[in-house]
C-alpha cells in the first residue's frame, strides 16, 4: 500500500511535496477550495518544477471553479512541466462550494465536465455547451511544445454516494474515498466494487485511494495533545461542520454523532454566526485546516480518535493493513503546518506495515 500526502495549506505547500518526494511518497494531492486554501494549479506548477518523481494531483478539483477547456489547458500545461506525473482528482465540491453557501455540483454536470476535459487531453474535437450554445472545440496547437497531450492524465473521482460511484464505474476512472472508520471503508469498497461489476468492469483494474488525517501517537502522547489537535483536530471538527449543513446540502461522508448535547451546543453556537443568511462564512473558516478558537471545546481527544487516524503507532499499522486487505492501494494523509516531523512519522509507520 502506497502512502501519499494531501496538502491543504498556503503557498508554501510545494515544499511539502518536495519533502514527501524525498521520503518516498507516491502522490502530493493539492486541495481545491477557493475561499479556504491556496490555488492548487499554481501550487502544482511550482511543485512540478521542484520535484522529479512524485505524482501531483488535485485533491479534489471542483468543476464549477473553472470552465472545462481552461481546466484541460491547466492539466496539459502541468503535464508539460511534469510529464506523466499529473493526475486529475475531481469531485462534487462539497466543502469548497459550501464555503460559498452552495450545495454540490450535480452528477450529470460532472459527467459532461470530465468527458470534455478527457476528450481534449486525448487530442479530440469535442462538443461543449457554453452560454447556451454548443460548439466544437479542440486544442489548436497540440504539437507546439507548449502543452503535453502525449502522457496520460489519470482521473480519480471522489465518490461517497451511489450516483457518484456509478459515475466512477461508467467512466472507468480510479476512485478516491474519505476514511471515517474501518467499517465504513469496507462498506464503501463493497458498494464501489458492486458498481464496477454492474458496469461490466473488473474492480481490480482500478486504483482506490482513501484520504484521512491524524497522528501516529508516540509514547507519552495522547489524542488531545497539541500535536494531535493540530493534525487530527481539523478533520474531526468537520464532523460538526457537516452536521450543521447536512440537511440542506447532504452529507460529506465524515460520519455523524447523532443529536448529542455537544451537537446541540455546537448548533446553538452556529446559530449565533453573522450574518444569519451567510453563517457558512464563519462555519467554514479553518475548515479542514485548523481548529477555530470558538469550536476548540468540541474537538476532544475522543472525537479525534473516532474521526481520524489518531492512535498508537502499532494500532495505526493494523488499521492500514486492514485497509489494504479491504482493497485500498493508497492512503493519503492530510498534513497541517506546525509539526516538522509529521511526514517522517507517517513514512516510518508505512515502512513497517
């Protein structure tokens, strides 16, 4: 099983990719969340110039952020900077769109978006709908050395629901999942493999990545220590963020706590956010990046253990072995600033899996 890193931070994220490459990480995934994180295409371009082996991917790209021809151009340009190392991770834009008060991109729109991009990257003339007009488009100078269409750009679709998993199977793409628990990881894999088979595909023909966050605990460390809060706390807090908006926008697949007293108290906090018609502006500040001061009391060691891969090293190794047995071939860990040894720590865990 391969280890990768998901980079959700500022303009120095390329430095994480450089260090990850030195440690043998497979892929550096760059988050696409326009109101929260640095632009992934810009970061991938810098990382492409500073690395030579590690794959570089959007983790994951939001279709509504860029028109399809521009996205195709971005990946073709990146592919000229890092030939054969560029990948397109793409999804419905749950968190990035929620930060602007919008729900996810519709599955049918994602289908046409991916088909347009992949057709262009394969050097085809494709028909594209724009401004209520359907037109044929293609790269006009594919062989002039500015872009690279020769090396394939693989597609990974982030799919937590049945319709998105059906799209993965229909388009014959690779799959990326969110880790919440081993039980959910198994159930998700069963559903994804069933979708592949229903579409007439062999499940083992596709790559299956799973994303998590957390901290391998060393002797004396606990799940509520400062380092665990920095590394696991942001994803744990997303459980609350998701629950505040699940009724309106659907679930992120990060799990639910039920209507506990803590959830009720968090909801009362959420209802104080201003302005009332844009509470998402406060809710998504720090989303998956850091724990806000006003929500710190809710991000307990118990929640971090439950919602992330924060546990003693031996226990994490056992979990990773189980994920591999289930059928995942890549574990991508979200890394947060503040701990210089975090990449090394995860690399050490993987060496003995």
